[in-house]
C-alpha cells in the first residue's frame, strides 16, 4: 500500500512540475515576439488594417 501512495505522489509531483512551464519549448529562439507564426494551414500573410480616415 505504501508503494501505491509513493507512485501516486511521484506521478502527481512530476505532472505538477512539468505540465505548465511558462518557458517556451521551442528550440528556435530567433523568432521575434512581434512576428506572427502561421497556424493550421494558414500560410497567407496577414494584411494590416486600412489606415483610419480623418
């Protein structure tokens, strides 16, 4: 019974440590924060909104 609790505790400890890390897992550190990355087959560039009319 103690082994069961130990395994359960270690599993929960590992999940809590590795599940929500705020750091990026990306190995490409050259991407700037302002650069948008295409997702889900969206390869077209995003056009900026038109300038406001005065």
